[in-house]
C-alpha cells in the first residue's frame, strides 16, 4: 500500500471543500434575488415621515443659528465687547464673524428643511431674502464695521425665523453650538 497518495488527497480535499462552500454561498446569495425587476430598491421615507423630519431638522438648524447669534453676536454687543478699545475686542469680533457665517449656513439649511413641510414652507418663504442678506455680514463683523446695524440684522432675522416657525407649529429654541462647531461651519 502506497501512503504517499493519501496525504496528497487529504490536501486536495482541504483545498476543494472551502472553494465549494464559497461557490455555494455565492450562488445562493445571488440566486435568491429573482429577476432584476424584483430587486430591492431603497424607497427612502414616506412623504409624511419626510415632513415630520423636515420640521425637526428645521427646528434644530434654526435653533443652532439662534443660539450662535445670541451667544456670540448679540450678547457680546450688548456687553460692549465690540466697542472700540474694549478688552478682547478683536477676539470677540473674530468669534462673531465665525458665528455669523455659522448662522447664515444653518439658516440656509433650515430654509431647505422647511421645504419638506407645506405649512412651514409657506411661513418661511418671505424670509429667504432676509437670510440671503446676511451672507456678507460676517465679514463686516470680523472687521468691526457698523456692528450695530449688523447685530440688528442678525437679531431681526433670527426673530423672524422663530416667529415663522412658531406660526407653523415648529417652536424654535436657542441651542448654543460649541466654538468647534463654529469653526466647522
């Protein structure tokens, strides 16, 4: 009896068995799908769920914008941090500029979110021009140019967005973002 063939057959079996198992799994996984017409297609969320999430996202984004505006634009202005010669004025203005850019970004997102809910979309539609007007104001804040009018523009726009949300059943409350959030935009 020749024993040299038996180890070769064992090695062949150890190679073939995993290969067969892999092929069987592959054929089984692709064969279960049926025809291409029956393939599962992600459908997303229903329009009712999309509307619900639209309000939630609107409230979150508008709340972050409101919190940033109050914490780093309105409050420092009221505390006199933007006044010429104030201690920490440059830092306060740079932070206000970042907050202004963050606010503009979050308000644009909130307006996009509002489009998913008909009532909210109608309520915020008149605010689009006001939000767009904020676009160039962060640079003015960083430079310290006409801070009173810039602060008033941000504050008025935030209050208008809050009022529009409230009228559509989407109460907006201030959520102060971290300084790191401001840097990320």
